[in-house]
């Protein structure tokens, strides 16, 4: 068996806790899992290079939202090292003009004393109604944002503003691919995942009913099972080489 290393890549204002369930329950007997640090850079390309440098050999990026942007950039920069790819609640597009203005306003607000980070008022944009009302999930999301903090939020938003469109990379991508989205994701709605699936017809596309943006926390078992299936597919593909 040719080994590969899954690298989990958190999204905006998220830490490794975003993938706590998956890291705890995926089969780790045959592989080592890594978590990328997205708190150090203000550029998606630099985040991707930092993640690529974490290990030698084949790897499998698992990215949610902003983590998906990093994962796709890793695949664009080092296609020969990518054994497979998992894109959760993300998009291959760059921001629209309206979204750019919203991010720029968020950055400006973060420079002011009015910045409050992720508050309970904002949770409905990140979570489904059921998850918002789950005190365990809600408190974990708030803690992640608090741990990331204001300065890293500014860096991450700046990085997102400068990301590349990845449609060309996806059209050429032939390795196993998992796409996950929630039906109640308001930040990266299902249409954006469907666009990725249309570019990669061989992908395993899973639309999770009643789930919001942070699918790995809301639908822990479903995402874990989907990732294990992807890892098994990659193992088989590598064994057949």
C-alpha cells in the first residue's frame, strides 16, 4: 500500500476542533493525520505552501470553507502529490463584488473597537437552526472564534480576498474527490458545491439534509463516514497503480 497523509485544513475563525470528531473516529491505524495552521498567513498561496511542507510524499487535503480554498490551491501547486481531495462547504469561485465589499467592511470593523468576533447573533449564518440551539456545538464555535482572535481574523479575510478561481484546476483534476455540503448552508449554498461536482463528474457529492455551514461539527458521523470512504477509495486506487 502506498501511504498518503490526510491534512485537515480549518476554515475562517476555526481551529482543529472543527474536525475533532473526524480526527477521533477515522481509522488511524494505517496513516498519520495532520492539521494545517491557517492562523499565520494573510495569503491562501502561503497557507497552501505551508501545508504542503508539513509532510513528504502523497497527501490528501481535507478543507472546509476557507480550508477548501487552501486545499484547492495545494492541488493546483502540487498536483503530483495529491492522492485525493475533500472539499467541504466551499466554493471554487472568487468573491463577487458584493462579497468583496462585505469582507472589506468586516476587516475595517475588525480594526475598530466595535469588533465582537463571532457572536450568538451571527451563529445562524454558520449553523443550522438545530445546531444553533445545541449549547455544546454553539459554545465550541464561539470558543474557536475567540481562540483565533481579531488579528488572525483580519489576516484570514485578507487571504480570502486574494484567492484564485480554481475552476481550471478542477476541470483537470482526476484523483478521488469528495464534495460535502449542507442543505441549510447559507454561506456556501449547495449550488456552489454542485458547480464543483459539475466540473468533476467523478466526484462523490454528498448533500446533507438539515445541515448548515460547519458540517463536520453538525453531522459528525456523516462526514466521518464520507471521509473514510474517500480514504478507502484512495487506498484502492494507489494499490492498483
